[in-house]
C-alpha cells in the first residue's frame, strides 16, 4: 500500500460527511499504521491549515500560529475570535468512529475467513496425509519390485558370464584342438624315417615363416621328450607296453632345430656385417626360443673383434708394457692400463647400444660380454704384467726384486677395480663384476702376505750390504792407520743413521698401503698389518742393536788399550815416557768411543721415536677395530726394542767405566804429593784448584757434553746419578793416598768446590748431597785438634768417613788424635 488508506466518498469539511469505507485488501502487504492514520486525516486537516494561513496574510504575522505553542497562548497580541479554534474536531471524531466500526467489521470478516480457511486447511491436511500414506505404500512396493528386478538382472548376468566363459573355454579348446591336430600332423612328419627332413610341410622350409616354424619345432621337441620321459618312467615301474615311441621324432627335431639355429645364426652374422639392426633383432628374437637364446648371445659375443683379432691383444701388450725388451715401471704400467681400460670401457659402451637394440634380453648379453672381457682380454694382459716370482729364488734387487712385482700388483689391482666400476656403470646385467674382478687376483692375494714380508727382508738385506760396502770402500780409501784411530773411524763409518731407519719406515708404510688395498675384511687386514709391522720391528731392532754393539766394541777396544799400557813401578824413564804417550792415545780413543756411543744412543732414541710415532699415526687405527690386535702389537714392539735397550744399558755402563778410568789416570798422573802438604816456608798458600782437579773437571766437562745432548729424561738422570756416585767413591779412594796439613786442607776444599760446582749440572740431588758431605769432611784438615770432637756433632752419620780422613792429618800421630777420638767415639774404635 503506497498511498495509505483513503475514504471511499467525496471530500467534505462538514461533520456529516459520508463515512469512510475501508477495504480489507488495504491491510495486505507492507502495512503501516502511520500511513493509515495519515490518510484518514489528510482530507480534513489541510483545509484547516489553509484557512489559518489565509487569515494571517493581511496582518504581517500569524497571530494564531505564533501565539499558540503546544495548545497554550504565548502573548496578548490579538484578541480571540468567537469562532471555534479547531472546527474539524467534530469531523475527525466522526471519521474515527466510522473507522472503528469498519475496522470491527473487517476484523469479523477476517475472523470468519480465518475460521473458514482453518476448516479447509484441516480438510486438505487430512486428505494430504492420506495421500502420503498411500504414496509410501506404493514406494515400498516399487522398491520391492526393483529388488526383484535387480536379482533377476544379476542372475541373468551371471548366467551370461558363465555362458561367455564356456564359450571362451570352448573356443580355446577348439583352438587348442586345432593346434594339437596340426602339431600331431607335424609330429608324424618328423617321426618318419630317421634323418629324413625332405617330406616336411612347407612351413618348415619357408624363410618368411621361420619364427612360426621355430616355435612349433620347440613345442614338438618338448612334447616328444616328455613322452619319452613318461615311457621311461613307465618302463621302470613295470607298466610299459611294447610299441614304437617318438625317438625318431626327437632326433629329427633336434637335427631340424640345429639346422634352423645355424641358418638363423648365419643370417644374424650377415645382418651384423651390414649393421642391419632390424634383421639382427628379428633373428635374435627367434633364436631366443632355442635355449633362451644362449647360443645367439654367446655367438655374438665370441665374434667381437676384440676377442678374435690377434692384433688387438698385441696392441694391448704394447700399450701397457711398451716396446719389447724394455723394463716396465709401475708408473708406466699404470698409465698404460688406464688408457687400455678406457678403450675397453668405450668399446663395451658402444656394444651396449647395439645389444640393447638387437636382443630381447640385453642384460644377459651384457653379462656375457663383460665376463668375456674380464676373463679373456683383461686376464691376458694381467698374465703378462704379473709374473709371480719364486720366494725360494727371488729376482735380484737390481732388477726390481720382489718390490717391483708387488708394486705392479697394486697398480694392476687398483686400475682393474676402477674398470669394474666403469663396467658396472655401463651395465653388466646380473653379473657380480666386483666379485669376478676379485677372482682374477685370488692367486696373487692368497700369497700376498708372504711376498710382502719377503720383499721387506730383501730390501733390508740389500741395504745392509750397501752400508757395509760403503764402509769398506771408505776404510780402504783411508789407508793404513793406527789401531786406536782405526777403531774410531770404523765405529763412525758404521754409526746408526736415522735416515736409514726412516727408509725402513717408508718401506713399511708403502707395504701397509698395499695391505690395506688387498685386505677387505678387518680381521684379515689386522693380521696382515701386524705381520708387516713386525718386520719393521725386527729390522729396526736388529739395526740399532748392531749399531749399539759396534759402538760398544769401540769402548771395549779402548779399554783394552788402557790395560795394555798399565806399567809397574820399576821401569826406566824412557819406557815410562813411551807408556805415558800410549796412555794418552788410549785415552783419546776412549773419549772418541764415548762420544760415538752417545751419538749412537741419541740416534737410537730418535729411531725408536720415529717407529712409535709411525705406530701411533698409522698402525693403531688399523688394529683397533679387532680385539686384542693393538695390545699384541704393543707387546711385540716392547719386546723387539728391549734388545736395543739392553745393549744401550751395557754400553752406558762401559761409558761410565771409560770415564772413571780416565779420571783415575788423570788423578794418578797429575796429583802431586805436595798438593795437599805444602811446606811451611812462609810463602802464601795457593788457593787455586790443583792441576789434577782442573784436568779432571775439564775432561768431564768435555766428554759429558755429548751425554747431556744424547740422553734425556729418566735415562739421563740415572746415568748422571751413577756417574756422580762413582766419581765420589773414586775421589774418596784417591784422597786417602795423601797426607794433609791445614794449607793442604784448604787446597782440598778448593778442589771440592770445583767438583761440587760441576756435579750440580747433573741435576741429581743424591749426588749433590754426597759432595756436600765431602766438603764437611774436608774440614777435618783445617780445624785444630781440639775442635775435631765438636765438628760432627750435627752429622753423626759421617763420623766413620771422617775418622778415616782424620788419620790422613799430618799431625795425627803427634797430636795423639787416635786416643782422643777413641775416647769420644768409642763405637768407631
């Protein structure tokens, strides 16, 4: 309703206007009460407003409007007229009453219509429910009909499927029967006369139907052989019935199959010469029916030029070994094998492309081809390279020895392993190319450990012969020399060399590298590494032990020289002078031998350190994965080096003996009786060390310089401690040969200061303590006799040595010191 509800009658401003007639249709749609009310009063209110507006136009203002706000007057601007202020009120009231009546009537009409509609809806709802019930029953019946129809359809479908299966089976049986009839006919043809293939059907001679003929021939042959087999089984069971078998058919079929196979192979060869891959593929597919095509595969591989061309084999040998008569080197062989194996890989890769295009099972052909390459071409060149030497009479070192064979073996093995990987990448079917490659070297690897150890021994023997030859050559070139000098020179020529030991280690390291290459299993690797490392231990042990023994021999020769020139007391002056000169020469030889032995000890220590470092860096990591292997090798290393340690210990003892002998000689020859008993002639005492002391300290400083350099750690400490203790005992013994007065005692104190200062460089606390006690004991020559009892009150442990020194006092008897001391120290009397 867009314009509201309007009265059905003429417009009038009077109260008695025609009542408004409302239509029920006006309340449909978008109903608005405001619109209803507005449309009811719009016919009356506009006339009232228009009249008020017209009455106010001539007075300048609208008194009626301005003066009335919300039904109240706001001023006294104009007097009220006597006419009604809102004349349309009566009309509006009448209109509202009429509208109410009509609305009541309309409500009644609507209620009546609603009741009528309710009855009609109830009636229709009942009819609808009844209809729905009937429809549901009909739908249920329809579903049942569909279910029966579906069952019928399924049954019909199954029947049709069975009929189809029967028809298919019948067709297959018919086809089989037809084929069987044909096969029986063909079988009867083959079961005719033995060797008679002339009466066969045209199928077996038609070149265009070779594939069909081959298939039928194989079927006939299989059937005939099975029939013969069944007859044989029946005969063995005693159920055989006499009758002719299919032996003739089998023989004729075999002949025909052989003839057909040869014919196909000839056609295959002809097509191969023309590079007609299509014909080759066709022949290979037909030939695959004969023993799965094995003959065709083998025939193809066998006819490859690299297997039948002699020039190819000769070219391989020239490429790897060089010109005939030349001595091949491992590096040249490595380059030659790399080039040869690259050529082989390229050739196999080209053949692989042809094989893939021709054969229905290319992987099987590739397996045959790669196997033939390794077993024929590679084995042929390996046999030329690897001539296994005899361990009983190995080739001389000048011709390479066993080492040349081992190096060739390592090079060939590495390059062949690389070839196997390349061939695997190209393709070799199910062939285990790595295992086949290993088998090529199995005979060499089985005896490898023995050859490696024999090679190391051969190298060691050759090196020792070389060193002996060099030593002999230098000795001969030096001419005839004196005995003492000769001993020294001989020792220096055969001195231990760290360079030689380093060479031993280098040999062993190279052998370990080969051992790692040839030993794939950890246990086998550990066993071989242990054996090879044991060779190094034996070599180093023997070499350094012999070097130490040679140095000890020099010490022994020097000792023999000293003993030779020990003279008695009653000799002439000329003999004594000659003996003294010879003794000086023997001393020089002893000093030289001492220094040579110290150099040997130093180099021995360096050599052992090199071996230990090599063991820690290389051998240990190879032995650790196997339980017990590392500990066993450590034990062997300790045992092997113990021999050298024993020789070094004995030599160091000889060195101490040599030094002590020379010190004793210097003291005996240089120490004068007046050194410690100077005459009381008023001349000031000499406070310098005695000449014997100076000579001894100078000698010790000079000779022990090499010991300080050669020895280290506990070895150095033990050696110097022993030397210091021996020196202390020797000095005690030496001084007991002299008589001391007070000035001599001061001279002795000066000597002791020199000795004490020197032995402090040993770094041996026990030696320092002994020499300090000697300084205390020397005081017995300086103090007055009455002061002797109090001299050792704080050191009772040295009273016994002190008593022996007191007896050396010049006034020992005159002062009656023996009586005094016996009363004070009764335990020492």
